[in-house]
């Protein structure tokens, strides 16, 4: 006859919970759930979590869900401000990066599906967008540096006011966003404006958490890229402006060293940026796009 659980023996409770996971047929799900159960129990024991505190935590997760909708994904923001998104991206790319691949950075909550396909060299900023001109050139290659022709490159960025177009009624739909196809030499280019850093959205539970932690809310200025080519792992990354005051203090920990770039002066009121997107061979799995 099994022993009744005892308040003085949390390990017996942990064993009982782990036992319920034994029949999970998907081996990866079983491994993830085993680890999640073990770590959650260890966490609760370490901080001596009370039932009231557990309730507060669960209400926080409920609020994250309620704050998520068609134009905002609070869950992604939570993973970002805890460093979890950056951790999984860096871990997932460690072999490619060791072999010379471009370091990834998180996709974040502002990538939109159906960004407009534009010809190489096109301007992605609509007329009236303020800010200094930024000319971006790029090349998509494999790890050996050989060109990848026909790759799909998507980019999106905040305006010089620090707002993405979907957050800002003063910007045209799909402003500062584009989709390009690389030429035979793997090249693409576009004209934009120098972006500004911006605060992550703080009108939801993640904003309350950041305030409670006494943290700032700023991301350094950056441009997002995703490169997709059949037969290669998808690269999602960002390039950051080293002159931004938060270049070394990104609220979501995405500004890793190799992605910091100086935006070189180009003419009287312009800058230029060159990016190399080096992809690793592998399965082409496009990440979830958070916005329609
Ligand atoms: Fe961003």
C-alpha cells in the first residue's frame, strides 16, 4: 500500500508528481516536463513559496495572457525581459556561431506577417518619416562565405521616435518594414532612417514587474533581420547602434557583442551599415510570427 504524503518529506511529493509523467509518449515532452516539475519544486522550496505567493504568481501569468492579443504579445515580452528568449536563441545557435555563423538575437514582439516585398535598393521609410538617412547593404552567405542567392531577408525597425509603425498612428502601415530577395551574389540593400532606441511596452504586467525590480525599460537602437533560405537554418538577429546609451545595457539582453555596430557617417546627414548574415546548413524552420 502506498505511503500517504507527508509535509515533512517534499521529495516524496516530487516523486509522486514525476511518476504521473512516466507515460508521456512524446520523449521530448517527457524530458521537458520532468525537468520543469523538478525545477518548479526546487524553486518553491528554495524561496519557501507560500500559497498566497503562488496565487500572486498565477494571477501574474493570467494577466500576461489577458494582455496578449492581435497587436501585442506579452508572453514574448516576459520571455525577453527574463533573458529566456536570448538564452534559447544563443544555445540553439552555438554550433553555427562557433563555426563563424552570425549570432542570433530574439525575434521580439514586432515582426509582422506579410511585410511588403520590395526591390533591392528600395526605400523602406515612407515620405515624411523624420530622421537621418541610413543606407543598409547586406549579404547572405553560408558559413564558408559562399553567397546564397534567392534568400528571403526581412527587416523591421523602430522610427527615430522609437516607435514601430503598428504602435504609432502617425506612421503609414508597414513603414520601416520590408522583405527582400538576395541576388546572385547573396546581396540586398535598402534605404531607411537611423532608428532610435525605445522602451519595451510597459502598460501590462511586464511593465509592473520591471518597475518592481527598479529596472530601466530601454532597448538600444537596432534593426531586426530574418534570413530564410531553403536548406539552411533560419537566422533571426538584430544589429545594434554602439552609440546608443543602452548599447551595453539592453533590457531584453539581446545586444550581444558581435551584433554591436558603428553606423558609419555617409554624406552630410546620413549613415551606412553593412551586415553579413551567415547561415548554417540545416532544417529551415521559420519562427512564429507574432503579429498579423
Ligand atoms: Fe525591436
